[in-house]
């Protein structure tokens, strides 16, 4: 093997395995850059302080059966074992490098992927990284109280797993800021710990990450709908011409799949239990179902309506010059960019965009370059429908006629061309008076939230589960669902 090729091969192997002997576990040869290592080690105590103050509440002494990354190879990348919170080893893991990777879209299509930040794209690239990084600790803050009302040890373990991985995803973005953006990057990394979800003075950047997650039904909706937005944003960034960002997001996507699984199966288990209670009380009437201790299907539909629309807002404006610039510059691509059958430059391409015209919703072709956000949203909507179909499959298997639906993408929107326009879940433009009269039937009311909250009682006995949710079909890592996933010391 020639010398240069041998060095490339050695570099690829080095980046596959994760070194846990370091103070900050990593596969980026952090010890080879002492200045960067010292900077990150100085940030680490602030992170631990943030975790102790705003991370999972009352979890310090628990041994939790957690998944820890040991490699970035596709097979056998994770190791399961008990970890005492908060002694989880957060670190910096980038996917294995493609040594011949080329940029696949935009004005720089065909050029070698960038290993350093192009000077002309420094500001927008930093903005993308900061915005993504800001969502990671925000979700931990939104969920930090949920351990007090967990429906089972299985669910408590999944909550903690997601929390520690969101924390690691924060580390991933902080590494990029420190390693590639100098003083500006270090200041932005500090700000990621200074902004807090729902804080009146220093809120998180995106609106959905300032919303409360008051109960476990909201949590399952969040992990299904909002983490699914994360999947598409990360997938778009994984196409970036800036190779360190692309590789970072590629590995983050590996962990993100479990987060969406928790949401999808969590809601499915709530639906399953509701169907069982409807049989027990011989009624589908919401009042009787609630009296039986389950969440009625109408309330679940209202929660779907809320969380779907809040998440749809995260994709931004339907027509966006910023998104066009990100794409043309090679900073952020589309979902599965390399599999799309076009020129990957979008110079003359069109894409259908939803707009409101003359009091009705229409589809109108716009330049695909400025409609990149809408295309990503289209992919998201199709993907979200798959979960709806699976939940409806549970209803069908129990002989229940009710069916869940996704509301129209313009329902309850606060960002985009329909912001400020009243649209029903069925996609009809309506008056303000009709909206005021009907929104209680479409979105969770204070009464709905109070009822769901009344079901949230902590269950941590081995083999026990809350009465409003069914147990999972299977457990984690081949273990039974009623395994002792969390040990209290």
C-alpha cells in the first residue's frame, strides 16, 4: 500500500473507535490539539453545572441501563450497561470520514468537501450550528421534571437515555464552535448554556423549544413530532459541504432514531390502553373513557394537532432566500440529497408551494431554490403520516371506528405564509370568530391538560405500569419490558 494511501487508511481507522481514556471521550484526536483540548475542558465544568441544575430532576444517585457509543461503525457501535447519573461520559464523536468526499449540491457541486470553514460562509455556517446546538439542551430543560411522573421504569430509562444523548448532541455542536470558529465560537458555546427554555429574558432561539412539556403524553408527542423535525434538519446538515458538520450530524442521526421510536411506540401504547378501557366500560364516549382512567381519543387528536403544527413551524418560511443561500453555498442540502434525481443546483427547477390566495389554499409553482424549506417540510409531513397510520392500525385491530388525522399544514401556524391566517384542521380558511368558537375542539384546552396531568402518577415498582398506558411489546437490548432498568440507591 503506497505511503499516502496507508496514512489515509490509518486515519479512517483512528476515527472509527472512541477513546474513553480521555477526560472528554472522543474520536477526533483531541489530545493532539492541546489548545482545543484545554478550551473544551474549561467549558466542561459549566456544562456539568448546567446539567445538575437543569438536567433530569432528582436523578443523581440512580444507576440507569444506558446505551453508550463505543464506535462510529454502523455495526456494534453501542454498548449497554448501568451508568450512575450524572457520570455519563459525554464526548465528541464524528462519523467515519469519507476521504474522497465531494460536495454534492449547490454552486460548489463536485468540489472536495471542506475540512475548514470557508471564510465567505463563516457567519451563516456558525448560525446554522448555533441554532441546531441550541435545540439540544432546550429539550433536556423542557423534560427535566418528567421523571417525577414516569409511568414505568422502562419509560424512565428511555427518558434518561434521550436526555444524555441530547446532552451529547450539544457537545457535538460545541466542539465545532470551539474547533473552527475561534473566539466567536467560544462565546457562542457559552451562550448555549446561558439561554434557557421558556426564560423570559434569555429564551431558546426557536419557539417550539420554549414550550412546556408538562406531561408524558406531551413528551411522546414531542419525541414523535419535534424530534422528527430534528431528523430532517440533521439529515439536511449531514449533506453539508463542511465535512466536520456533515460527519457530526451523520452520527447524531444514529442516536436520533431511538428518540422517535420512543414517541411513536409511546403514543401507540396510550392508544392500546384506551382501546382496552373502552371495552372495559362498554363505551367510546370521552367522558366514560376518562372515568375509566384512560386518555380519550378526541383529546389525543387535539394533542396531535398541537404538536404537529408547532413542529411544522420549525421548518421556517415556505419561500426563503436564506434557505436558498444555504443550499447554493453548499452549507445545507435536502433530505437524502444524493438520491434525488435532478441537477442538485436547482437553477431552473420549480417546486409546488402551499399559499393562501383569495381566501383559499392553493398550490403554486415557485423556484425550487427558494422552496427548499417547503420540500423538507413535504418530506416531514409524509413521514409523520406513517405514525398516524400505525396508531390507526391499533384502533382498527380493536374494531374502533375513530381515526387519527394530521391537521392541514397551515392549521395553527405562527411562521410562514399562513401566519396570522385562521385555517381549520381540514384546510379551510375561516374567520376569526369561527376560530375562536372552534379552537377548543381542535387544540388541548386547560381542562384537557388538567385531566392528562391528573393521570401522571409516578410508577417505579418492578413489573408495574401506570393505568393509562399499555406496557411495551418488548424491552431494551433484548431485556423484558419489566426489567430493572433503573436502580435507586
